[in-house]
C-alpha cells in the first residue's frame, strides 16, 4: 500500500479485466485515478468499483485514437486533481485476417488502435507532466504479438510491434525531461477462458475457427513454463511497479508477464514434461473482476466438457 501516494494516474481502457484491474491497483496504492474508455458504462463501472472501496477515482468517456478526446481527458484530469504522474495505455481493437484477404480499413483501425493511440496518450500525458513539473511514468500494454509473427495476425502484430518501438523511441525523447516510458507484455490471459475463449471448452458443438493461426487453449497452456496463464492482477502489479519510484531508473524497458513463454526454447513443450489438462485448469480457475476473485469458472459456466 501507499506506493503511489500523491500521484495522479489515467488509465485508457477500463473493462473489468485488465484495464479496470490496473486502475483498481493504482488506486489501492494511493493514486487518484481517471478511468477512461470508449464505453461510458465500462468507465463508470470501474470508477464506481474503486470509489466503493474508499479510493479516489473519476470516469471519462473517450477514444484513445482521437486527438481531441485524449487532449480533453488529460486536461480534465489535471483540472480535477492538479497534476498528472502516470498514464497507462491499453486501448485497442484486434483484427484477424490473412495478408491476402486483409481489408485496408481493418489495417488502418489496427494501426490507429495501437500505434496512433500510443502516440496520442504519450504526447498529451507527457505535455501535462512537463507543465506540472512531474517526473512521470507512461506505460503501454503490449502483447506477445509485438515480438513474434503470427499467422492471420499481420495487422495486430505490426501495430503492437510499432507500439513497442514507439515506446522505446519516446523513452529516449523524454528521458532528459525525467519522464519514463516502459511497456508490459502479456501473452494470452486467464480471463479469456471466460470471455473470448469460453466456447472452446464449454460448448459441446464448438468447432475450431478456420483461421490458419488458430491454436487451442490446451496447446497454449502446454507452451507455458509456469503452467498457468497470466492474470489481470499480474499485469496490474507490473504496472504499479513501473508507475512507482521503485522503477525510477528504468525507461525503454519491456516487462514480460507471460509465464516464461518468450524465453523458452522454441521446440521445447513444457506440457509434455508437466502435463496439465485445460479442463482441470478451468475447474480450478476463479473468475476475477477488477482483480478480485468472484465465483469459480465452473460455477459460472458449468463443468467443462470431457473430451477424453
């Protein structure tokens, strides 16, 4: 507690999983937090959750890809709290498609969602930090897609990789001002078991999508040396560290929060040596919202299908 006392933070992206959990943990460590999202109800719900626990938060609606929106969000936050010390950007939308079939509009949306949003959130946050004399911290959430090529993922991989190298360059531009820019890289997240990936285990009629780059949750789990998916709280703790003075000599760095995935030898499959069935994993999983455990996944969705 109190690692971020007297600091003010903005979190761009406010759902109950990653963005809301990061906002919650920043507030829990003492920061005053503005939670913002394109979805007004999502931003309001995150701020309400934080305030209900006795911490300071406000919500604003806005699109991190829109210059005027980002400028307004930063200005309103500074007007309300008097300064800005931390900006966390995890906004973005994903488009999957083969290179030969990719729609130009989806490509532009991917670049805007990640690279352009990265520029705007960094630019306006850094200007506000300079104006109030803060030696601030700017943090961008990435993906393993920023570091690897993925079939059907050219737009996503390109946009996340652009954000990675943008952050490194911004770190160099802002270093002499005392403003740090770092990134956090997760892989596929545990909460996806009850959001985007739920049908794979719980729908008896589920069929794999036709995407060439598709891999099952079992295949993914088998690649993780720590034998579990990262949780939203894991990303939140990494973000708290980068937002705090504990990381005051770090800039341009990327923290992998991926259960060891990035650094394992490519042909080694941990699951062959330490088997763990994805259905057993799901049975033991707790659904979390804003980083707090709720019901068991099986209580929420029923028992995973036995495919043996």
